[in-house]
C-alpha cells in the first residue's frame, strides 16, 4: 500500500509552537508517506492537538515548516500558500474528522447536504448527481439511505461520526486528520467505527494522522506511532515495536496503564 | 409639493449633513466599483425605526439633488404607510418633486419590489435591505462570511438550495433569492420576489442597496450580469401566475392576493399600483375591475 519510491506526502520539519512561556510542541519532525497511518499518542495536554492543528494549517508554527506534496506532484510549504489555496486544499485533498461531530458537521443541514457540501464547494451544480453521490457514501458508511434527508441532530453519536467521515471523504482526499475519532462512543459502536475506518483507509489508500489517547485504537489503525509528552516527541517507531517493546520510561508507563479487557 | 428646503431652515438639504452624505457617497462609489460587494458605512440614526428603510433613506438622501423627482414604493404600492411617510419626509426635508409615475421619477426608493415598467438609464433604484448578508443564516460569524466572500467560496449557498430541493422537490425560495453579480459576488437582492430577479440583469438603471441597521451599502451598476443561482437539473424559474390581474387583466405582472371578505373571497391584483392604474387608464379591464370612464372622474 505504501509506495516507498514516491516522496513523502507530508513532512514536518522542526515544528514548534509556544503559548507564551508554555510549550505547545517543540521541534517535531517526521515524514508521512502516502497511504500511511500515523498515530500521535500521549496524555491530555501533551501537545497532540497543537501538533495536529499545526500540520493541518489551522495554527501557524513559531518555528519549522510543514511541506505537503500537492496533487500535481509539487511539494509546497503550507505557510507559503495563500489562504484561498490552503482552504481549497483543506476541502478537497484533506479531511478533518473531529472528536465532536458537531464541530465537523452542519447540524442544521440534512445528511445529504452535509455530504454534498464539498462537491458544491468545488463547483458541482447538478442536484441529481450530488444526491446520487451522497447516497453512495451513506451506504458506504453503513447509514440507511432513507435517512438522507434527516438532520444529524436526529442521528446517534456513532452515526454522526460515520456521517462526518463520509462528508470528508466525498472529494477523495489523500490525507485525513483525525482527532480522537472514537472518543465518547461506547465500545461496541467504537469497534464498528474502527472497522469502518480501517476498511476505508485500506480501500482508498488514505494517509491518516490520527490523534488519540487510546492505545488500542492506535494499535488497530496505525502503522507508526509518535509518543508525545510535554510538547516533545519522546519516542517514535512502528506501532507494534513501540507498543510491544517501549523504550522510554513514560511510554512504558503509558503501555502498562492500559486495562486488560 | 413646491416647498423648498429654505422653508425648513432647521434641516440641511435632505436631512443628512454634508459630511455624512460625503461618507455615504464614498461608500456608494466603492460599491459601484465592486458590484455586489457589501461596503460597510457609518449608518446614522434616522427619524424612523430600523426595519422601516433607514438604509434606503440614507442612500436616497445622499444621492438626491434639488432637480430630482422621487418615487417611493412599498411592495410595489405608492400608497402604503412606509411609502407615503418616506415620500413626505423628502418633500419636507429636500423639497424635491415627488411622483407616483415610474417613468417620471429619477430616483425610486423601493421596499420589496422592482417596478414593472422597464427602468431607464437616467433612473436610480434604491432598495431598502433588512439583511444584506446572503450567507447569514448558514454561517452566523461575520468574520467567516467575509472570508467566504473574499475567497468566493459559495458552496454553502448551494447547500441551502440543495436542502430546498431535498425537502420540497424544487427550490422553494420565492423571495430574497440569491444572485451572482458580475460573475464574482453572491448577493442578497433584498426581499424582492424572485419574479423580479430577471429585471436586475443588464438593467439600464443604477441599482443601490442600503441596509441601515446592518450598516452596509452595495450596488449593481448599469448593464451588469446578474444570475440567479440554481442547479443544472433544477434551473431558476421566475414565479408565474395562473390568472391575470383582477383589475387590469395584466398577465405579465406580479400579483398580490387581496382578501375581499370573511367568506373566503379573494382577488389577485397587480402589486405595482402605478402599473395597474396606467393599464386601466389605457382601457384594460380585468374580471373584477370597472372600466375607467370620463363619468367616473
């Protein structure tokens, strides 16, 4: 799945962000290959979300750069893009799945409208075609297509999250940022959602940057892991290696804190 | 009618002071230079409540000259409270000639209609606008809507139309129907019926929009492309009526429903009163109309 001959999709170079004297994150570097799933784990306040926002261009770093290989093959620094280009990138080539679906969906707009928004945003002006695509995506994320005209307010937490994923994937992005996508869902719903994400990621060859504090989610979905503590990346490596043979004391603590089911 | 502003020494010509008019004219010029773009301006308190046309009145006051002839309509009618009081306001404060005849007017202030008669190059149409932002009910943040306009990100507007079709099977919006001006800015044409939308396209007259409470002025210069938003498979359609005006028999005008009694009686008449009167004077008679004769005078 990972094409090793191609250059990386996303490269972070010495990313730092400070909130006054406090460190948001410091000197983070890594490369993400196309189709690769990278998990960023760590406890609350360790800088995971700051890092995610830096990577997705929602925050400007105090130092460092994020380079992204555009669809035309050219690699560009996100900071050099105009706001228009960045927003266009964010709604075509990227996806962003929020922990709280309310932040990622338009709650007053029907499921079909939510899925169709990106299509209309890139200029699709054919109602029938938009609706057909929306139906296709609803069934793909296992939502009954009879619910196409219902609003997300009438959906359960798990359905909202699946709708959010469909809304993001409709433009066939190459990179999806996920911020605790299974947070706040009960375990059986979580399991089905993880199954779904895993299937879609494999089918579509998506690259994913996944922020989670749940190590089992990271193990299930990701190829590689970054462990963060106090804004630093303290350990990085293949998921199985990091979780089975943690080197740093903090990672060992994190791994040993997981309750055995 | 022939009173001059000198009779009212307490007022500057057309109520507003010259500095304010200058500020508004600058906003108007900018609005004309960027068709469809909402220009912020320092809206003043006017001697009428917000929602009664404070924006339109300020624009009119700023462009009015002593030789102008003013017409004011409210839902197409010259004789409703809003129209009468604004007309009297400018009679008093500017001493300008007023008229109800569309053809005679040089400045027409309107609430919710465009006159049926085709406007000419020497005329200016001033709209009263309650909510200038077409994206407002989709996106409550002003910072965000401004960014959306700046980047011409108008997918959201179509989401609204999509929702209409999904719910009703057709685009159910019948007034304040959003338009794209000069291929660039999406604009709210104020709550005119969508019946009037095609009249904005390539109009010979200058069209100015004033929103007093929201402090925005925008414009459509003469001969500007104005396209109503739609879908390829659900194209824009202006409202059509299945019956003619009951008074003048017009089949091409916008009709108001008038309740005539408490037993379900109703009639449909032209909303543009001057248009209807002109036609009746020309001898057109509708099903419920009476012929205008010499004897009736």
